[in-house]
C-alpha cells in the first residue's frame, strides 16, 4: 500500500497512466451501463474498431498527432459508423448483429490498410500511430489525460442533462414515442456519447480491448443492484478501480502492458461480482435458495404436526412421535433440524425424548398459515 501511494504521488509515469485509466474507467463504466441494459454490448466493439481509420485519416489530413485532433477524427469515424449501422438496420432486412459485423470488419479493414500504407512510407511524424491498435498507456502525457477528461466530462454532463430521456429510451422506447419524445434523435445522441467514451480510450487500451472496458464494469455492477443510478455509479467505480490497479500492477514488472492488465483486473472484478454480487451473485443466490428451502421445510413440519393433532385429537397441543413426522414429511433429511428451528422460535416443544407438540404460539401460527393457504386456493 505504501508503494502504491508513493508511486501515485511521486512517479510521473505511473501517476499519469493511473489518472488516464481512471478517467477512462469512469466514463466507460457510466456509458457502458446504458449499452448493457439496451443489449448493445457489441456496439462498443464495433465502434472502437470503426474509430481506427478516423485516427489515421485525421493524421494524414492534418499531419498532427495532437490528442484533440486524433480524438475528433476517431469520433467522426465512430459517429459515421453509428449512422451507417442505424441506416442498415432501418432501411434493410439486415439484423443488428449482422450490421455490427459489417461495420466492424469494413471500417477495421480500411483502418489496417491505412496503417499499412503509413508504415510503408515511414516518417518521424507517424511514429506511434500503431499504438492505437493495441493501446500503449505508458505513452500518455498530461495533455492526453486532460483531453480525455474534457471529452469524457462533456459526455457525462450530457448524460446527466438527458438522464430521464435516456432512461425512457432504455426501458420503454414505445412509451417515450407516444409522449412525443424524439426517440431516434435520443438514440443517436446516446450512441454518440458512447462513441466519445470509446475513442478517448483508444490510446490507452486500443481498439481491440476497448470494448471490454465498456461492457465489463457495467456487467459487474449489474450483479450488485437493480437501480439504474446506483448501477452507473458502481460501474464507474469499478472502471476507475480497474484502471488504477492495472496501471500500478503493470508498473511492477517489465514488459507488462497497461491495457491488457486493466482488462484482466476488470475481468477479475466481473468474476467476483458474478459470484458474490448482492443482487444476482451466484453464491448469494445459492444461500438464498437454501434459506427458502429451510423455511419451506419448517413450514411443512409445522403443518404436518398441526394436521395430526386436529385430525386425531381434540387438543392441538397433543405430542406426536418424531418418526411419524419424518415419515409424513416429503423433505426427509430436514425434519430434526426443522423441529429444532421451530423450538427455537417457541412454536414447538419436546415433551419427552422423540415426542413433539405444538405450543400455543405454534397452534396460532399453524392456523394462520392454513387460513392463508386456503385463501390462496
């Protein structure tokens, strides 16, 4: 922990990379929440690949590698890819998944052609452009982080301004249309914001891995909550955590690229969330199922004991043999545990070894449950 704090405070490279990765994680996590909920997770992959020719064309037209110029070029290419995607799905019979594959392959192939052309005609100015393919976070400068924060902050500001409209778009588009909202325009705006969130991370993570940062934090956050606002905050926190942790881990060993390490860290976060998420985690779901099963077993034993007393004896507190209860209960393995749980709750008591009877509270509870079941029927 001391080494981490020392590196973040005094090591320029680690501090810059960590800040850039954190900004990227926050923006990608927030915008990726809507992509995940709208079942457009592959859109991030397609748009990140589509942005590559925009970066290269921006350099070829301007001769500048300024972050603002390259980000704007990537954004224009991403928006163009989005427009073509919406046009293909709207005016043809091609489904969205096929359209995504077309946009991804065509734009990425065009980008590779441009990259090959630049590599065959090397100049000092074009050095480092191939880092946009797989990312090279170690080359981030303060101006790059400022550019990322400016574009990402603008995207988050628009997200906050159109929060209600984007929620309506994500959950009930038809209802929004009936209210008079321009849902197609909102769809294009939200997709454009997602493109901005993608292109600002190309230098750090690259077109190949950028889609992971869009989907993974949101997928992890979904396991912890069912509320959109909380999910977006948690996704941003997971993205920032993965960025900072990935930057620090990659700084510990030579040859470790920050982008892949960040993706590995966020993958671990997703795995832990899938297992232990409070809302949908597999472990908590299993524990909840076991708790429900125990509840059903105890209710069944209580109902059987009450049924025996009312059918055979005028006194509902008459004791009955444990073996008889076990033979009656369909949950054969949990009768003894259920009786002990009912005893702890004051609903039954063991009159003699192996003989169990309802208490006054148990009789009242059994009657309530019987009346409730009859009402449901």
